[in-house]
């Protein structure tokens, strides 16, 4: 057998050398590429795990926060203590709610914080167990390095409370790589609308209670407040309404049975309500909760008049009388007090002077000027998504996180020739109360709806919208600026398309942009209000 070998000449080596260099370089490129893919994969996995954990914390905080706030209102221990003979005010104790022996707390807020902490820990435990079954090990706050108040509750307005959860050390072992960093701090907004008011329950010794709902009324809305149309008989809305008042109480001060003077929470978190009825089975009823047991009169301020003062124009209802402070709060007029004294009694009389203003909208010539007799609103608050509001007596458009409200309106334009070419079209909403100077927009609704039964979830009380909150066009057809009288100017050709039947007339929806965020509220007269119903004015050529 011949022994043979290959011998490279110098020239051959020079020719092969670049190939060897390129091969080595390609190997480095592949390694670098694999490293980049590995880094990207690691970053994606870390992001996914952290997002899952943070969303779990927020979800557990909201559900547990509301549940425990609700439980707190149901587990009040009615142990009353007389503070002083002069005040006649009484306290409630929540100690029967302190079921965890490890909790040593003196107020309801701390108890709810601790229960939220337990719920978060349980929820995170389930998520961590799920990841562990797939080979991913997660450790939060390893060695309990972080101590102290890592969960807090605060209120910046009366109808929600904010749960703040601090950041925590986070360790993740994926098997092929690890992450040693931080679980970000998060906040969760917990709604309390619809919960029972524990203060009313306490002050009436368990005989009466209210559920907490934010008042849709504001200043300068005298056409709605306490008139015969919306406030008596079959039109009376039994829902109690609450508004912010610095003399009131926050939700947590209510739970703790504190007086207004003893409540140290910020003024923006305090609320009060009008308590209609006779919860104490006495001859009169207090009107606002911060006045409970302070000054209950048989007649006059802070009460309704007895039946002997019922006016002949409304024989089946009571005259509801406000104290001067609330007449000024609602801008219902000016009040003056005069005192007359006799040898045996003294009488205080409150006189109210209310002025009305008529606003004229126009300046142009409109061939069509008609009120819209089909209008209502829908609420995106989880408690109200299947509730219809056609008989509420007002129209509400609101931008608020978790609680948006939108107005649906339909105007009959059949009297306009279908050959008309619209040049100007305005929709006017009257008697507005709330935030001024905000932009509202109007969209064409793409599905027919039933005024009596439409809700946030359904267009007729049975069948669901394609998208909860209403089905409407992508682009807005007009806009306006909120004011006591709000004029929404349409894009003229969009109204023309209703008239020439390019689009079916399913009406419009009025809302704020991005209305599921913190912002504004505006209330308007509804479609049954004589003289102030929504007005559509159209100028056109034919």
C-alpha cells in the first residue's frame, strides 16, 4: 500500500486561508446571534412573568378591597358610646370584624389593608404554583428583606379608594437563565358605589340604611332638584345620592363612626347625603348625615315640612326644605334668615328666592328646529351595566375610570326632504351642571336600540352590543364644549347622510374621548323636560 499525503503549496494556503477565516467568523456570528436570541427570549419571559404577577396584584386588590369594604359594612358591631351629653353623637365599633388574631388595628382602613394583603398573597401563591409546574421558580421578597407598611389605602375622592402596593424584590429561575430584580409598585382603584352606608345604619340603630351612589346633580341645576316632576309620586327616584362636602365623612370615617370634627381624612374624600324619610320614627327627619343628632327640628331647616304645610298644587307630596348652606351649595337661590321671638317660643324662618334665566340659542335661520324625544344614558360602572335609565330624569355624560356614562339620543328628521343638503346642524343640550370647558363628541350609532331597555351591555335589554358601551362609527360626527347650555356642532355632510338614507337613522351617542379615565361629568335636561329637551336645529338647501 502506498502512503500518500497532500502537501499545500504556499499559493494553495493563501487561497484556503480566507475560507478558514470566514468559517471562524461565521461561527462567531452564529454564537452572537444565538446570544441575542437568548437575551431577547429572557427579556420576553421576564416581562411576561412580571406582567402576570402585577396584574394579579391589581386584580386581587380591587376584588378583595371591594369585598372587604362590603363585609365591613355588614359586620359593624353596634356598641354605642355616649361621647358627651351635649353632642348626643354615638360611635360604632368595627372590632367584630377583626377576625385575624394577628391583626392589631384600631381602625377599619388597617383591617381592610390586612385582608387585602392576605388576598394578594393567596392570589400570588396560585400564580407562582402554576409557573412552578412548568419549571419556572419564582421567589418574592426572598428572606423577608422588605418589612413595614408595604400596602396602603388612600382616598382622593369620595367614591373610590386607592390601594397602593410597594415594589418588592423578585427572583425568577427559568432553568436556562435567572432574573434578580424588582416587582414594580402598582396601584388599584376600588369603587365603593353601591355599598351600604354604615353611618346611616349606625345612627338609626339598625332601622335604616342607604346605598352609596354619586349624585348626578351639581350646581345650577334648579330645574331638576326637588321639583314636582322628578321628585314626587311615581317619578320619585328612591336611590340616595351623595356628594362631596367638607363637613361630611369619608367612607372609612363612616365605618369607624367618627364625627365630622374627628375625621382627619382629606376634605376631597368626604361625602354626605340627603336622607329622605323618617328613619327614627320621630315627627321629623334629618336631611344631611353630618347633621344627624345635632339639630333635628320639627319644622324648618334640616327637615321636611309636616303634612299641614303640603301645598294644594301637589296634594300627595311633602315640601322639601333645605338649610341655607345647601341652597347656596346647589345655587338654588339666596337665603335670608329672620328670627321672631315671643314670650314662650322662638321661630326661625328660612326664605328662598330663586331666579331663572332663559337662554336663547340661534343667530341663524333653521328650516328644521325640533326637540329630540328619544334620549337616555348608559353606565359603564360594573354595578350598572345591565341597568336602564330612561326614567331617571336627566342625561349624564361622564369621563371617570371604571364608571363612564354615555348619552344615546335619536331625533326624528323625517319631515326634511331626502334631497336636502345640510349646511349647518347643531344639537343643543340644556341645563347642564358639572365641569365646564370640556370637549364632548358625538358619534353615529350603527345599531338600532330601544330607549326603554338599552343598557351598557345590551341594545334592547336582551341582545348584546357587538362592543359593550354601544356600537358606533369610528370617527366622530361633531363636537362641543361643555357649558350650562352646550351646543354640539355636526359635520354637515354626516347629517345629510341620515336624511338621504345613506345611513339608517339609529341616532347618536355622546361621550368624552377616552371616557374610561379620570376626568369630567356633565348632566343635562332629559327629553321629557318642557322647554329644555335636547334641540336639533338644521339649515339646508333643497
